[in-house]
C-alpha cells in the first residue's frame, strides 16, 4: 500500500495532517524524527514526506531535527510551519527569531512568477484565499534553488518550493536546451508557513490533493478498513478478559462502547456512567434513556457527586482540577468494580479518548502541554504503560468518530450531540484570583486608538494555544453596539496578535457602556456556583434548540467567572459558541442578534449574574474551553 510519512515535530496539528491524508484515501504514518536511526533507509518506502509544525524554534539548541540527507532522497517533501523553517534552516536559508507572531486567519496571495507559471502545489487554487497561521519565528532568506510561491500581509515566505542543489546539477546536465520532464527535476520540496491541515485554511485539502498527486501515491485507505484493523487489534489486546468502560453520554464514549461491543460481544463490555455532580441539568437521566434506546444494556449509573465535590472543595488551579477529577474517577471506578465483585485482573479499563485529548496533554514526544485531559492523568498513564487501558478511538478525530458511529448504526441524536468535556462544568467555572497585567492601560488605549472601541482587560485568565504552545492569559472585553462579526473578528485577531498578555476577546452583550473598573475576588467551586452555571447552560441550550440553532453550532460552552463592577461581587456568564470540524481549530459561531438578545435577557435575570459576554476569539489563539 502506498503511504506518506508524517514526521512529528510536536505540532498540535501533526496528527491532523495524517487524518487529512487518510481522508484523501492514502495511508499516512506518523513517525517521531528522534526515533529514526537511519532516516534515509527508513523513509525509502514512503511516497512522500511531510514535516509537521512544532512548539520549538529551529534556532534553539536541542530543537528536534532530522538528517538533511532526507532531502536528497528525491522524494516530494512538504514542510509545514516548523517543518518549513527546519528545511530552510537545514538547506542554508535563514530563519528569524520571533518578534510577535501571527495567529489565526490571514489572506494568502499566490506569487506572480511570469508567464502564468504556477506551483504544482497550487494547481486549481485561486490567486487569493484564506489561510490559517500559528507561528512565532519566520523565514527571512531562502536556500539556493528555492523560490517564493505565496505570501500573506505579515509573512513574505508563506509558501516556497525548490530543489536541493544536487538535483539542480542533474537538471542542468540533462537539459540540452529542453525543459526537464522527469518528476525529480521539477521542484520536489515544498513548504508552507500556514497550516493546510486545519479546516479553516480554505484550500488546505486541495493543497494536500496536489501534494499527493506530486507523490503519485495510489488511494487505498477507508473507514471500513479502520474498523477491520481496529476490531482485530482490540481482540488481540483484550484476549479473554473483559472491558469496563466509563461512559459519559458524549459521542466518543458511546461510539467507543459500541465498537468494543462489536469486537468483544455484549457480555464482555460493561458500561458505567459516573455522575460527578458536574453534569448538565437532567443530563444523567437523559443520557441513560438515550443509551438504553440505542441498545446498550450492560450499563449502570452511579451518583458520586459528593465524592467529587469534596475532593474539589479547595482546588482552584485548572490543571489541578483536571487531575483531581481524573483521580477521583479512577477511585470511584475501582470501588464500583469491587462492589460489583469484578476481579480487576480480569478487566481492562475502556476509555473513549480521541486524538485531541492526547495531543493537548502533550501526548507525543515533541508536543507542548496545552492542558491535561481528565483521561490522561498520571494514574491512567501508568495503567496505559501496563497495557491495562483500551482506547479504540485514540487515533481518530471527532468527525471520524461520528463516521464510525454511523457505520455502527448508532442513532443520529447520540452521534450529533454537542461534545461535553469529561470534567464537565468543573472546567467551565473559573476559580481562584488573578491580577490584571501591568500593561492594562496601554492595551486599552491602543485598542481605542486603533478601532475606536472601548476595551477593558478582565482580571481573570484562561488557557489558549499559540504557535503550538500553551498560553495562560487575559481576555479583553469590548463595549460596542456593533454586531458586524467579520469586523469584530478582525479586531479580536489584531488584539491577540498585538498583545502577548491577551489571548481572548469577548463582547459585552448586556451593556455598551464600559464600567470604570472590573474587579474579581477569590472564588472556589461551590455548589451555588455549579447550580448557577448549570442553570445558565440550560437556558442557553433551551433557546438554542427552540430557535433551531443547535445543529448550526459545533459546541457551546457556557462559562462562569467572577468578574464584576466595583464592589458588586456578581458573576459574568461567558458564551462560547464555536464551529469546528475536529476541535483542533475553531471559529467563534456567528449567531443571530435575536438569539443573543433573548439569551442575555434571560441570563441577566438569574440571581448573581452581572454581565453576559460573548467570546469572539478563534482557536488558535484561544482554546474552545476556558480552562
Ligand atoms: P479545547 O478547550 O482544548 O477543547 O479547545 C477541545 C475539545 O476537547 C474537549 N475537552 C475535553 N474533553 N476531557 C474531555 O473528554 C477533557 O478533559 C477535555 N478538555 C477539553 C472540549 O470540550 C473540546 O470539544
């Protein structure tokens, strides 16, 4: 079978590249460059090589690299982001250390190269299109034999192509006055500073199609084939044992459960849903009903909210919250196994982990940690080491999981539910206390000067992902009557790119008048805050469904933060509707004014709610969840 090698330099999207290639019908294998003992030999059987992005700088000592001899293999190579910088650096070009950076949307312009000559990488791609950037460092000079094939406003070398010098000599010798015809005499090495793998790069898929055409790889990969391979892998891993599966009611664990049942038979898979007290309103009952309806019989629900809430009583740090929730999950699961008289030696733990959970928890050799997903806490990692955990979906993205769900004939209502994180409302209620940055006045003044909009830095912080690294920074709230979301998107992107202290922009929905000062106070995960978050979430979802907007949004976290005007001590509800394909990148969803007005009106009536904000940041630079 023809295949493509993806060298993983730790980028958040390295695995997404493999997903894209697979979706185009060609098998892609992810390889860790440091693990290659003899790269030129090991890469010989691949049709093409893709170098992924990564969180480091190629200029840093110890940054991951690969033997430049791979560029002499005369195989098509595509370097993406860090991958582009690495190939430029390795072949004699120059990379400059980051000043600011560029995160999010940008306009890609193909270079005009005379006589209508277009790079093969850009066949059937228009002169201008949207491309998604997420980088700090940038290329400032190309190696010999390379030329620019596209730019953006902030990045001259947004895409390049070339040949290594050895190949150039071959071209010259064989020329005899005629244009070269064989494949390797044409440019074989390509690089893009932007990310063609993310759904928000308009012609990303076409770029990969063009690259695959250059490699001449034949199509042979399908989801059916995945199912066949995975079912036999599960059977081999589990053997004569059984699987105890934690089910959350979300898409991933339901599909994981169904796949395990398909592989092992109904009697050998037991589902347990743990109500940790951080679920949505009526979630446990509704999930139970819909899973039963879908045919899952071996399923039990236990309410352990007391345990979880006691363990979280004094925890305010978001990472610590995730760790505690993960640990209590395991404890409760062990207790349940004992109560049900299961012998732990005969049982494995099943989890519906999907790929983004792994990569954001720094699950690959070169990746930076964005956050620890609850199913990647150290205790689970230790069990994984001992081969005691089955994760049938660990290599897939949400869109692929939904496709597997369809193949397994799960009901649409279950497959199309909005994703809900394992730690639930626990990571949607900001705790602790946070000072505003020292540069607050400067930031607010500059926003006003540039956009004539009043902006206020909020005294809380949330997590973000910038240039493949984790950021933990402040939001800015905008006060304006404008609901021109394209313009507001521009303001948000500019603001986050300009100020490193800021990683999100929100729009105040309940007022256009900015208060003189925003304050915060030390808060914890109390029952009354959880109830408030639950009620706010229920209001938002009810209106979303009644206005037939549920399927127009991919996910809709509703977040609570202690932010208030001088001495009022109320809470802010932050709406975070997004659209995405696989959660690795996302656009904030553009919802109608009538919906936003109705939701704001209802939320402002809740006791303790003082402000309603709408998050208008894309991912990157902000993550979907706030913690
Ligand atoms: P972020 O916030 O990283 O989220 O953009 C990406 C997707 O992952 C979900 N998410 C989680 N899911 N356990 C989960 O099962 C977790 O700890 C967790 N954290 C984030 C998030 O809701 C989004 O769909």
